[in-house]
């Protein structure tokens, strides 16, 4: 791919773009953008970067007008969030119209609501069975917690549980 020593830099960039650049058309870029969702292992920053990369390709190619970028990113940043973040951040989406300010607010919410491996986050089931046998109460209880980091349930049994 030798181009000579006196080739203008813009020509070289155009050649590199033809060889290595995105070949997506407007419909493909917009489809990828609007169908995107935050992955389970992505934080808000990584999700935002992925969205911005898609739009950046469209802006570079002149497919998407630059002045629409803030509105499009604002809408999709929140729309594509994982459901647990959307549930606690809807009020921020309605109140904040600027993409960068929304991004900061979502990162704060994410940090505050980030599950900790040492703490269980949600009680999903509580089972309590109390048996009265000969006037003696036997408590059989089991609590099921869901840990979103481990993606598993953790069961704690009541200390009064007896196997009899």
C-alpha cells in the first residue's frame, strides 16, 4: 500500500479510512445505536462510550448531524440501561436534559446502588413454618437472598431450626 513520500496527509487518511474504516450505512448505524442495551458487566461509563463510538462513526461520515448528538445520546443512554438502574433513575432522565449531566447523575446512582459482594441486596423469598408439638414451638425459617454480583441465591436458615 505504498503511496509515495509526497502524498498529502488528507489523502493518506482517506486511504486508511477506506481500508480500515467503518463500512456501515446510515440504517445500519442507527439500527445498532437504537437497538443497543447496556450489558450485564458494563458500567455506565462503558455503556456511554459504546454509544458515543457508534454515533461518532455516523458523525465522521456525515450521516448524523453533530447538533443531534446530545439529544440522541441523552435518550439512548437512559433507554438502554439495565432495568435495575432504569428503575431508580427515571426521575433524573426527566429532570436532566443535558447528556453530560445525565451521565454524571447515572454514575452517581450506579455507585450508590452498586451491589457489594459482602452484602445481599434483595430478599426474594421468606419462608416461615412454626410447628407446635406438645406445647413446644419449633421455628423453621428460610430466607432467600439474591446477590447480583454472584448471580445466585443465598439461603440463611433460622438459628432455631431443628431437623427433627
